[in-house]
C-alpha cells in the first residue's frame, strides 16, 4: 500500500499584527525515499478557529482538507508559537514552531517515522525527474476531459476518457488507484503509472477511463472520511457513466485495480453485471491486518533491521490489530488501544519521541491513524469471501519482488478463493523481478520507486493488454 506524505505551518515576529496573522499559503518540501515532495498549505481563520487545506503539486493533489489545524501562540514573544496539523486519512501529524526568521521549523510524523519539514512563504521550485515511459503530446488517439456523478454520495468525479479513435466502438477499462489520495494518473514517487498504462492500452485498441480520487484535484467529496467501500461506489458510478457513451462496447467494460484498487475491483464486479472482466495488479488475497504485518516484516528485513526487532514489532502490531478486529465500539477501542500502546511503548523497536511532542502525543497520533475509518475497514477486511463471488474473467498479476503485497502469499490466496467460488476463467501470473509498482528493480524496497527511471515494465503492460484483447474477443 502506498505512502502518501503531507503537512505544515508557520510563524513570524516583529509586531503584534504580524505575529497574529498566520493565514495564507505556506510552502515546504519533504525529502522522502530519495525524492522531493512539495507541500503547500492554505491556512484560513474562521470564528471556530483555524482551517487548512493541502496541495501536493508533485502528486497532482489539490485542496485536500486537513482534519485538524491548531495554533498555540506564545503571546509574550510570538516566538516558538506551535502549529499542529493532522490528516487522518493519510495518517499524518505535523508539529512545528515558528522561529524569529518567519520559518516554521517542524517534524512530520507518519506511522512512527519522522521527517523534518520546514515551511516558508516562498514557493518551492519543482525538481525535474527523468521518466522516459511518460507519453508526450500530441497523443495518437482521442482524449476527453469528463465528469460523472456518484448519485449515492452526491459527488461529482472528474477524469479523462481516452479512446483509440473519436468514432467507433471499443472495449473500455476503468482504472482504480491504490491507497491514499491520488489523482487520475495515480501519481506517486515521481511516477505517473496510470498515465503510462492508459497510453499503452489506448494505443493498442482499448479505451480507458481514469479519474481523480474523491476529494482530490478536480473531484469533489471528502476523502478523509471515506473507506474502501465508499471508493467502490465511485467505480460503480464510472461504469454507469461508460454505459451512456456510444463509443463504449457495452459488453466489454472492465476494471483494472492496483493495490487497494485490486480489493475494490472484485466488489464492483460482484455488484454490477455490467463489468465483464477485471485485472488485479498487486491485489490482496489475505486480510488487511495480515498484509500490514507482512509488509512491516519484509521491508524491515530488506532494510537491514535486526531479526529480534522484527519479531518484537510483529508481536506488538499483531496484538494491536487483534484489538481492532475484536472491538466494534470505537470509544472502547480507542481506550483499549491507548492502554495497550502505553504498556508497550518502551518495547517498540526504534520508537523515538519527536521534538515538540510528548509520549502521550505520539501515542495519540498512532491512535488517530489506527482508528481512522479507512484503516479500521482495511485491517478488518478479508477479500477472499468477495473473490469467491466473482464470476467474470479475472487476471491477477503480481511482481516477485513486491514487498508491500507479497506475491508468494497473495496470488495463491486469490487463486484459491476464485476456484472455491467456481470461477474457471481466471489467470494468475507472477512477474519475475518486478516490485509493487511493477518496475524492474533490485531489492523491491519502496525507497527504490523514485530512483528507478522506469514507471511500468513492458512485460506487465504486455501481459495485461494481451489478456484483455484476448478476453474481449470471446
């Protein structure tokens, strides 16, 4: 599952008015896994307090609401005033203090990991990264900016429809992004996987609809309070929209879901008879809690962590996930998790208290992450029962070096569930040497994603395209 990082705030000194005026735009850049991720925070003040939205220009995300924005002013000097921002869905907490130079010096914390993040009024310039896979305009096919309605949740979603030609009738797929707020290109780590995938498919005769996740970029809605099930209704709306287009072969509408999108695709296929096939790119076959435990273990080991620390971390997280699975009342859950993490805090390997935070604040940040609507749903959800109900053709692919959704566990689980449900039209393939983003890689570690120039391996593109063309001819 992918990481999505953001944060911010501010501070200035001289006169009273300046010290009080913290509204406006604040800019910074996170250094994450070898790449720069620009952040812009828009701060406003209301009668109820402060509000903030965030842009992540390098990911194509705009106006994402922060759940919490507080500013504790030092009225004596206006120096060291504290700003705190939280985004529950992205599992982010930021704490920073304004210094005498008008800079906010702070720390971004996500899942126990901390990164320095300083903010100023000055915009940060984009660092150009070489990505040879990305197509260059003009494209040799038809492209149209579109919007469609999710009538269930009363939101408008915006995206791009590409067709081999403006006139004609073509098989069309809907692309479904992985976890975290993402734009229609599934932009992350300096890559645009869905732009590359869409371009390849359309050049080979397959239309594509890709769209911004709800509440991001040009799509409406609230991402922070949404779960996987909510995102599934967005995909259902996309399918309904394609049914209104004369260029779409109504008998051959498919779904391609990456990572969390590979959980969503089976949900939609079961609920909609209009879906004629699905492709699962690094989709999961085991519970979300088990996926997280495997991720932590495999990435930790590949990063060189000690086995004793891996065992201890797995034990603590496994018990925390059990508490989440076995407790339905959210108030009781938060109390039980708080007590548990307090009792285990000193035993958590590598856990450090970031500057400007107390132990209780660190634990509370963890509780906010673990009890967000999306995370609760993800940890508790097991895909197998839904996969057993899928009757349309399925292609499930995964890279042999995927450390986030390991193929050795998930592909057999997907295959067994489909077989148990009587699906005889499924194809399961492990692609050697590819990571979670389907890049040709060395270790499979997430830190490699941004360092690799390739966005998607030609082998992955060919495998999906050939299978779809073969399936839609039947």
